C-alpha cells in the first residue's frame, strides 16, 4: 500500500505532463485513423483515350469507336503531333489509338495472313490497321485490354460470317454478356481493415505512452534518499518491483480503456468474435508495454533521456513492425528483424484476424500462438527487471 501511495503522489505531481502527453497521443491516433484511406473496395475507372480515325466512320469502324466511347473517356485534342505528344506527356490522355485507313477493309477481308496480322496488333510495333501510344500506366493497360478484346472478337466473327452487320451483331452480343458473381464471404473486409489499422496504430500510442509516463514517474524513485530507504526496508526487492509494476498497470489500463472507447466511436460496431480478440490482443500488448517501460526505467536514471528513448523504442518498433506501414509492404529482411520485437507479434495477430472468415481451431491457432509469444515477452521483461534490480543492489 505504501508503494502504491507513493506512486500516486508522484503521478499527481506530474499529472499535467502526463495528461497533456496522453491527450496528444489519443488525438493523434484518432486523427491519423480518420485521415487514412483504408478503402479496399475495387472501383472501375475509365481511362482517358484519344481516337484518331483515318478510316470511314461506318460499319465495324463506327461500332469499334462506339464501343471505346462507352468504356473510356474520349478526349478531344487538336490533331497535330505536338499537341498529341504533349497530351500524352502531361497525362491528359492515357492511351492514343490511330485507326488506319484500311481498318474496316482489313477486318472484313479473308486474306490468308489475316490471323497473323491480328496477333501482331498489340504486341508488335509493325501494326497494319491500328497504331497506339500509351503512358504505360494501369489506365493505359485497361484501354489496351479493351482494344485487344474487341479486335480479337472481330477476328473470330469475321472468319465465321461474311455479312458485316451479322459480324457487328455477334460482337455486340458477346460484349454485352455479363458474369454473375455471388459473394460467399459475409465478412465486411473494409470495416475489418479499418479496425486493424486502428489497433495497429494503437501499438505505437500505448507503447509510447507507457514508456514516457512510467519512466518519468519511476525516475523519482531513483532519488538517493528514497532509494536508500527502499534498500534498508524489510520489503524484498521482488515484492517492491511487483507492487510498482501493478501500480503502473493501473495507469496503462486506463490508457488502454480510452483507446478501446475511442475505437468504438471511430469504427462503430463489428462482429463480437472479432472484437473480443482485438480487445484481448491489445490488452496483452498493453501489459507487455508496461513491462518494457518498467525494464527501461530500471536501466536509466536521467529524465532528459526519456524523450529519446520513446522515439527509439516506440517509433522504431512501429516502423519495423507495420504500425505505420502495412506489413505486406515491408521488405522481408525488415520483418525478420521485427521478430524480436513484441509489436510484431501483436500486429501480426491483427493482420491475421482481418482475413479470418470462420473461427475454428485451425484459424485460431496462429492467433493464440502470437498471444502466447507476447506473454513470454511479459515474463521475460519481468525477470530481466528483477535481475537488473538485484545487480544494482549489490553495487
């Protein structure tokens, strides 16, 4: 009780600093979540295309242009090479297609080398009926696929039918076909991605808050007079450390609860089974953060070094483990290094959780394993803290 009372008095002394730092982290976490773009839904987009038609605008040529007009944004640019090249350079258009004067005639012809001509339309620089210029980006690739699709169908049906109208009708009929898709997964992946991002960022805020506040408070216990009284008291150093650790946990749990409540306000409701695991995982990590901060506080005595330690420990862990940058974007060698950090196992659990559709022993096994690893870290830091304390007492 004496230890907890002393801890409370020191915390009260620094309450303004602690409150300011805690509010700053909470606001930073909330704003960072709100301004992040976590939309994983696919939205079809239309590429910007310039069509230069050197053939007659009739028959299959007209149908080809109408088809492109439906699935792309047709741009109107002055027909001279300087304007066209400028438009391509400044990304005013993604794709330029020159329809040659013999376009319609070549499609409707029955020449023996016709199939070979069609195969070379997109892949070869020696194009006989169309010529293209592209920006080479994904929008240009979409336009390329549209052109290739139409010309491929035109090749097939012109070899089967002789009447131009019949060829056009079959092309249009094929292009109008749509595949019905059925959503088998009932999981709202977009919401889970948002929740995962929020809880991943929580690792930085909780770890930074614990290291800063706990190191700041426990530095007062390093005072020579207080330290001497502690040493000559009847209290065992292990018992003293345990009581200090439990006192620190109370502060950390309050910080953790603030983030859980903020998560409800920002994200809204998610399925209970997911929510329970997110909460349990974040709670274990919070306790782990306390033990990390407690261990660090036993290594340092200088209050001025706390800010630097927060940057190294909290920011370093967050960058290496995927709190700021998604894990799938990090190089393999970075993730291998991150294995030695508790934040990695916490964030890995969150990343696994957002991809779970059915909860069973197989899907839960890696999640439980990661949580057990965090518990091992907790035990390890407690043991290391006691070892450091014992060594200091001997000195």
